C-alpha cells in the first residue's frame, strides 16, 4: 500500500487539493508543493501500520470506497493510503 502525506491540518484545504494530490506523480520519498501545501510520497506502508493508526483515538479515519482509498488525519498531516494495482 502506498502512502502520500499532505502536510496541513486544514480539512478544507486538503479537500480542495485532494484530486490534484492523487493525480500528481511522485517518486518514492519525493516531496512536491501543491497550491502551497507540501506533499510527499512515503513509499510502501505495511498493513499493520494502517490498523495501528486506526485504533488511536486522536486519528480521524475517512474512506473513499469506490477507489478503496483510506485517509487518516492526525495532528498536522493527512495520510492517503492507496492500494497498489495488481496486474495479471
């Protein structure tokens, strides 16, 4: 599962740039600025990290069901978890 970190605590700002963030190509550990907000590709994240974070009371969990994307918001960061596409 790949993770993109968006460094803002403002949900409205996050919501405004979400689609742009999802569609911005990033290499692993690369940072870019999108409309004044720093985003970074955090690389592969193990499934147990996501489960551990979901259990914390200070973490807000959002789900984009049609794309199977999970978004965690905690502190000054939103983390977007995108499943890797499996091709056969």
